[in-house]
């Protein structure tokens, strides 16, 4: 940041104009308030909007609130419609009403419609900044229309061709339009669109269509094939990254992570999950006190305890990850899908548990045959370890399948099932099975 601040205003303005918005935002994050305001003052409006999109929402909201009302209006008008919706909805409800009042009436109507869509639908991230052209238009007139009528924020990589009833026919790429000759027909460079989005498509259904068709943009159509909006691959990628990061934060129990938060705030966010984990471990300690006599009599059990806990945790994590992925992709929407998934995962868990249990039995028997661990039979000790591995892993695999599904039905985000709590529960299941089997074999 220092290398920018030493420049005079004229030189700094030219430098900012050539920099990528992400690079400017990266420098602004740790700069002083005076330095940040200087950058905002010297940047062109469109560049400032792009930079604000890269900043943490708390930072962008703060500096936007410092602008006079006239600049606020200009600022909001410079946003693409989908980005504008995201920016406005990041504020409190009362302030959203104020911001909407700063927009032109037609834009207010459009934005209110976008804000009304279900957050789980692909329509929630669509933009209305697209260009259409009538099917009978000439190449020359189409080019003139793009040059004279398209706005700065309009998506012009694809121009959508519509008929006399405004129904979608196909699209023309800007590259083909530039390359076409004046006497070429628009129909000759128009691609038929058979793959599109609808207002009822979920976010995950939208992701799959982009993945399957490898398109940069897909139109959103109503029942009459009228274009309501467009969704770009960039918008889809942003949402996917955001949701992935959110799930990772939940799964690791770190709460609502924000890079701008200080160490104390981050510590406070993570602490509840750790405290709950500690309490559950105290419960485990109290329950295991029941097996004190078993531990004293069969000291060799301690040697293999890490393996029992580790393998139960590993298979449980695998089952949880697959189940949460299926839930997030809306692949478990009916009872048939749920039963099929549960049956498949339990079968996989059983096969892996039996295989690992048998392997654990053979390996532990070989080790105990050469190491003197007391008067107990190596065969019985190995049998205890093998059966415990099998039982602990299968129970953990089953928990990894059922817990996320149960949480989903309870309207609780299932991503928390992979955090510290479920890890501790897996330990509890595995240890109870391990020491319970050992007690049955050696003390009863």
C-alpha cells in the first residue's frame, strides 16, 4: 500500500485505472481509513463498484454509508442487477428500503422481483442485464443495435434472438457477429438454444446444467419461452465457492468466518463447539469409569485404543461427507432416494468394517504373539480388537448416514454433523463397543 500512497493524485489515478479490482481490494483491506478513502475518491465509479464487490461486505457497507446521497445513487446505478441485489440485501431491512428508494422506479420493480425469489432457486442469482434482437434483423442493424443501445453493464458476449412474440429462438455470439459479413443473414450465425434454466430450477439443478453443457451463460425462461434473465458461469462459480467455504466452516465448527474479524472474535465463534466437545468427552470419561476393572485386568487394550478410535472416525467422516453432499445436491428428496442411499452406504460400511476388522485381528494377533502383554491369550485379545474394529466402524458409518438426514428433517443444517460433536460421538460409540466386548470376553 505504501508504494501507492507515495504517488501524487494524478499518477495514482492512472495507476488505479490499470489495476485489477481484486488487487486494489487486497491492498485496501489492511490500509488505514484515510488511505482507503483516497483510493475510493480517485477511482472511476465503475472501478469502485468492482472493488467493492471484492471487499468484505462489512468494509464495503461502511464506506458506502459515508458517501453523500447523490453519489449513493450513482454508485447503485453502476451495479449489475444481480450484484446490486447482493449488495443491497447485505444491509439491514430498514436500510434496504431506503436504498431501493434511491433507484429509478423501473429498477425498483425489477429488483423487488429478484429479491422475492427463493434463495434456493437459481433465479436468485440471475441478472436482467442482457441484450435481445428480433429474428428478422440484418447483421448491420444488429451490430448497430449492440453499439448504440447496449449499456455498460449489459452482457453482450451472447445476444439472444427472439421472434415476433418475444419467445426465444436462439443466440448469437459477439465473436460471430463481428466476423459476419454485411450480406450474411442473422439466421446463419444463430445457435438454437435447447438447454436453459427456469424459475423453478434449484441452485443445484442450475449447477448441473452449467456442468453438463459447459456454457458461459444460460437464459432463464418462463413458460412461454420469454427471457426473464440470464445466469453466467461466473455467478454460479461465486455461489459454489461461497457455499463450499460456508460448509467447511460449519463442518470444522469455526462459525461465521470473516477475514476482517480479530483473534478474539474468531476465538469466541469457535469456543462453543469446543466447550460442547469437552463436555461430551467428560461424559465419555464418566461412562468409561464403568470399565475401570477391565482396563486394570487387560492392560494390553490401551495399546490398540488409538487404532479403534482412528478407524471409527475415518469411516464415519466418509459416510457423513457423502451424505451431506447428496443432501446439498438435492439427491435425497424422496423416501425412495433416502432408502437407496442408506442401503448403499450401510452395505459399503459393512463390507469395509468386516475387511478392516479381519485385517486388524490378523495384525494384532501377529503382534501380540511376539510381545508379552500379560497372561491373557493373544488370540482372545486379537479377537477383541478385530470384533471391536468391525462393530465400532459399522456403528460410526451408520451414524454418518443417519445423523445428517435426521438433522435435515429437523430443519438443522446437516453440515454441523461433521464437526467436533459427531467426532466425539464416534469416539464414544467406538470405546463403548471396544471395552464392552473386552469385559464380556475377559471378565464375565
